[in-house]
C-alpha cells in the first residue's frame, strides 16, 4: 500500500484565503465527488490512531522485555546461587520499581490517547459542489469547505475563510492563530466557514495523539536502524561486565547504576497532554 501524502500547506495561517484555496486546488463552493475520492486515497481518512489498549498485566510484563533487563535478572539469579542475598534483593527491588513506574507511564498514555480520540467529532456539515451536506467527519479531505456554528466540534484543522462572532475553545492547544480553527476545539458562539488544511495525524490534535502514543506521524525508521541504535547504546554499558564478574570486583549496585539509565533512555516516553 502506498504511503499517504502530507497536506500541501506548511503555514496556511500565513497565507491569504485565496492563496490557500488556490494551493489546495479548491474553491469556496467545495470539491466535487470525483476530487474527494482521489484525495481520500492520497491523504487517508480523517481519523486518529485506534490501538487496542493493553491490560495492566500485559503492560507490566512488557517492562521486562529488554536485553538489559535480562542481564539484571540473570545477575539476581546468580546472586541467589552464590547466596548474596542482599545483592539479589537489591536488584529485584530495583527491577520491580522500574517495572511499576513504566507500567504507570504507559497506562496513563493509553488513557490520554482514548481521551483525545473522544474529542474528534463524528459528523460535520460541508459544502461540496455548491451544496450543503452532513457527512461522516472521517470522510473529510484537505480542500473541503466546512460550515461551523455554535455547539459544533471542529472536525479537522481549518483555515477560516469567513466568520461572524466566531469563538472556539482551544484550551487544549498552545499558541494563537486568529485565522485558524483546530480539530477537537468546540465552537462556543457564532458562525464560520473554513477550508480543511489538515486531517488525521496531520492536525495539531493528531500530532498530540501521536506523541502520547509514542508514535511519529512521519515514516518510522527501519528495524535495522533501530537495532543499530540499540547496539550503540548497550555496548558501552555492557562492555565492562567481564571486569565486574572477576573475583573481588563483585558489585551489582555499580552494574545497576550503569545499566538502568541506558534502559530507561531507550523507553518511549509519552508526551504530556492536558485533556480538558
């Protein structure tokens, strides 16, 4: 399957309404049905990522799926075999605390992602070929003309073309672009009309959702690249291990101090998001 294209406009807020319409190859009367079908294929549907939430048990066990954690588990078992009970207990306690913290972080990220998806409206009014329609918001494409009124949830990122007393609650987002309206925002009053400039992950809300899920809106690196990064991180930490295993140099606390920061730096972190 071909990759979805990014919308053609990088800074629609800095362009005039006519320039935006011309760049998107649309008009104030909206797109035709044939144009809509082609753009759906090019840009994809106006949706945010839908992942099946993992259970607490699955999240907890996934915290141990790391080569460095395997090394530390082996160290704890080895400490038990040689009856170094304090070292074994220390390693086990640190691994448990690390797993609990990681589980809490990932569970919170899942809940934040669900809350973001609930901000996306299910239907909206658009102008297409000069006529007004109510459609599923997932069918919106860049270039569509969206009609807004009080009480509407904005379905995509819009460059406003006309408005009357329009006010929208954008407390979820930072910054102020007076001629823009962003997906997930709620129209508090007034009426307006705007052209879609971003859908799905290419909206401001979509970028927040991608960050919360630990994903990128752009193409992900290849698995081989990921393995190269992992090796470059792990090698400096694991190289001195033979020295620490020599008689007289048995100090697993030093091992933990070296290994755990590397393990945590490799963990995807969820970006903070304020859900109001």
